């Protein structure tokens, strides 16, 4: 970006690259019920369609950030966009749930290449006040695409097919690649650090085994082997104990080894995947805990709402997109307020106010959930919730990094982004498990008088749960009484998932008590640069997955 004009056009290209990730995520949320109906996904596969992308994205974020610094940020951006686009083609053509999940895994790889590259490119090409303006434009693009995504996804799914929800990524990706080649200057670190390959492998093993255990536990059995047991081809799990405890054990051992290995490399003065030394700073340590827990509560709820709106209230994908638009509008409105409060109200209080608004919004949604809830009641709750998301995520990263030395702001920002992504992955896993487990238990109890035979009742429950609720309309044609019970149970389960999300956000709010004011860096131009970079990282990390 040699000229001012080229630099700002390049910023638009970079913003569209990030928006590519946002659009894909929001479109998938709306399209999930149609995908379930077309491909016959089980409820576990529904979780994996979203979880596989988020998990891979979170696990590889730091790795590709380091590689981008070494081999070139524009190059990494272009490679990531190509991979993301090709994976989108395979997702659009997927003949089965397994193929779609595999495509989503590859999309996660591409997304993990794109995000840190865009952050580094903005940091490398803008300075002083321009950097703050650049991140404002970048964040506005993200907010706008977050609002457009549900509508675009709903329209494509309703008018054409859910497959176009993935196909739309191809022309957007082509625009990004051409724009990056023409308007984005290449940049790389003058002193790049080596990639910690062992740490990278340990982080992937830890996160993958943990999320696998959380999602598959209700299917394979939390302790004893479920019926049917785990089958991989012709091979059957041979033990009486479920594989899930072994998955959790792997996660614990992997996490311990990851920390031990990182501390070992740190003592040798070598690069690490996570900025372990910075965890001695109370605001950084507690802020990352808050970021993880808040993200867990924020994005796990997005799994259940589209399913409930379409399968219980009977909305189509486009109508669901209009309802979810309230969340994006609230978040977009909050970004303007957060900017006006900057310098007048301590950032940590803006964060706390945002989290509190999120809790209030989710509680409103939980209280009004019923089989006949009017759309406007849900919209009110989602707007308040989205407003809180906009306030909290706009300021949290700056608060977390307030006491971090400027020279370590890059690695600290990457660590905080990873904490958010891990929280998002855990949110989908935990709240999805709460949703489907409570649905099964509640529906089984409510059908005892209608279907006295346990085997027949279990078959109905499994049909509703395994289809993630999409079987309810078909059941209604055969037995309205059973369908009514299924709708009520799905509503109750969605309410429990919402209240669980509010509970996690409450824990996140408590974790902000020990955070500083976020003003430690104010007063110097270099400090402003670091703060702007941190704010950009927070905006990206807050985007849906």
C-alpha cells in the first residue's frame, strides 16, 4: 500500500476477507434446519457442522499467525482464501453429513489463515490516527456483514437451496484474491519467531479431545458404553467403559503437557504458542478467563435458536434471518455508543455493562420462549442481547491488554483471540449437549401417558432428538398430540440452554471484577497504536464462528 488511495482500497479488501468468515458463519446458522432435512443429519452431526469449523479455527489461529509473520501476510491471506473457497465448493456439493463436516474442517483451516493475516496487514500498513480509523472501518464492515448474513442465508435457503449458502463464498473469495493482489502490499516480520510445532500439536489434541467428549458423551455414554456402541467400519469399541472418559483424560493430559512444554520453551527463551509469561499480570490472566467464559455464553446460544424458530414456531429460513437480524442490529448500534463513551467512561465499566445487557437479553428470550411466542418478543430479547455483545466485545480486548507491555501486545492479542475462539467452541459443545439432553429427558417424561410402551416411546424420542427437531412436522401429520409434546419439550430445552448461557455470562461478569480500567496505555502515540491493534483483534474474535 504505497499511496493513500491504494492503502484504503486495500483496507476494503481486507475487511471483505474477514466478512467472508462472518457471512459463512451466520448463513450456516440459518440454513442448518434445511441441511438437516436434506442430508438427514443427526443432532450430534448438527453440532459438528458448526463445531468442526470453530474447533479447527481456534486450534490453528496462533500457528498461522506465526507463519504469516514469517512467510508473508498477504500470501497467507490469499492461500487461506483459496482454501476457504475450495472447501465451500465441496460443502455446497456435499452428499452426506460426513462430507459436509469434512468440508467445514477444511474451511476452518482457511479461516485460521485469513483472520490473523488481516489483523497483521492492518497493523503493518496503518499508523497513528489512521490505524484507529482503519479498525473502525474494518469493524463496521464486520458489523454490516453480520447483519446481512442471516438475511442472505435465509433468502438463498428459502428461494434456492442451502447449498447456495456455501456457494456464495466463491465469488466473494475471488474478489478478495484479485483485490489483495492489486491493492494490498506484502508485509512480514523482520524477526519472525519459529513455530512451536510440538505446542501446536498438543493444543490441537487437547481442544479436539475435550470438544469430542462433550459432544459425543450423550451418544456414546458418559461412562458406560451406550447401545449401540462406537463403530468405526467393522471395528467395535471393545471395552465396557465408554471412550468418553478416555477423551477427557486425553484432554487433561494434553493440557498439562501443553503448559509444561510452553514453560520449558519459555525458560530457554524460545517462542511459545501462548504468552505464558504474561499470565503473571492479573488483568491479562483474569481477562482471558472472562473472554473465554463470555464467548462460551455468547455464541453457544446461536445453535439452538434457529432450530427452535423453524421446527417449533414454523418459521422458514428467511423469517428466521429477519428475527436474528435483531441481534446484529443491536450489536451494530452498540458500537457507536461504545465509541462515544471512549475516554469518558472507563472501558472496564463498558464491558461490565455490556455483559449485564447480554444476561438481561438472554433472560428475556428464555422467559418468553413457548410454542406460540410472537416474533416481536424474541426480537426484543435478541436486540438487548446484541447490544450487550457490541458493548462488551468492543472494549474487552483493550481492557485485557491494558497492563501488557507494548512490545508484547501482538502475542498477547493472539492469546486473547484464541481464548475467545476456544470459548466459542466450548459454548457450542456444552450448550448443544444441554439442549439435546434436556430435550430427550423432558420428551420421554411427557410421553409416558401417551405412549406407555417404553420401546415405542424411546423410538419417538430418538427420532425427534436425532433429527434436531426437524421430524416434528412429519410427526404432527400422524399424531398432533405427540407433536405438541415434542414442541413443548423443544421449547423447554431451548429455555434451559438459554439460561445456561446466561449463567456462563454471569461467571464472566464476576471474572471482570479484578480487571483494571483500561486506561494504562493512554497518552502516547505508540500506546494508541497498540490499543487500536488490540481493539481490532477483539472485534475479529467476537465475530460468530
